C-alpha cells in the first residue's frame, strides 16, 4: 500500500513547504491538502489551499506525487460518476483525519481490503511525519 500525507489546514506557508519537502525526502508516495477556499472552522480562515499552492510545491519537491483532495463533501458522487464515464479507474483510498494509535494495524487491514493509498493527516507543526515514515 502507498502511504501519503495530508497536510492539515494551516496558514503557515513556511511550515507547509517544509512539511512537503520532508515528506518528499522521507519517501512518502504523495502529499495533499484540502482544496476548499472556505471553511466552517474559524481557526482555519486563513489557511493555504488551491492550485497555486500545488504549483509552488511542484517547484520545491522532486519526486513526490501531488494529489489534490477534490473528491470530498458534496461533490464526491458526481466526481466518481464523471471519472467512471471517462473509462478511468477509480482507486480506493482511505483518508485518515486524526492520528490513530493503531495506525499500523489499520494500514495492514485496509491493504487486505484493496485500498491502494492511505492519506494520513499530519497537523501543524507536522511532527508526525518521521514516525509515519517508519511505516513505509
């Protein structure tokens, strides 16, 4: 199973950039972050998101995949139907919002179920990247 990192919402660009570079250096498959330009969470009002951030991360990383988190909330069903209509495969991924103490066991169980990639959310200050990298 490929293990990816979801960078939790933050308005701290330098921390986000450092986390993406660290994820790249540690060997994670992919990095992603929320694609919303709004949030219901007041503390996230100034967080970094969107295509321009992916462009900047593409310039700053060397091999890691950049995976936009676009199939979420209300657009999930229509996006899946659009992908299927284009005869493109839909890969099963798991999105882990909070750090789980039994993450290693869950990764093994999800892999047995056919999950291709798991995105594990790492929150600012992104200190869970090194322990997560040990599971690669």
